[in-house]
């Protein structure tokens, strides 16, 4: 299983998604937790790295848990 955190940002009933240059797959921005890192610290770091946006500590609210087959990975991952 891959443990990832994602930033769900909804404005006017639209959800923010992104894609890497040259790729055709969109995704919700976020990433993998580093050892000992909190959920909040992970999202702040990943969003800064991916989108050059600084999230404010304390502004993040848990949205839910989602489990699915990882894109491009063997079944069960």
C-alpha cells in the first residue's frame, strides 16, 4: 500500500487538480509522508514543492480517506 496525502481545494464547486508537464493524467496535489512527518507538515512541504504555494499551518482540515488501485502500479498497490 502507498500512503499519500492530498490537498483537496474546492472553490465554486471546482476542485483543484494538476498534471506534470508532458503527461496526460491529472492528479490531486500532495505526496508521500517522510519518516516522522505529520500529516500537516507533509501537505505543507508537498504543496510548496509542487505548486510553490505556502499553506498556513492550522488551516488544513481532514476531509476523508480514499483507497484505490495506484495508477500504473501492480494490482494491490
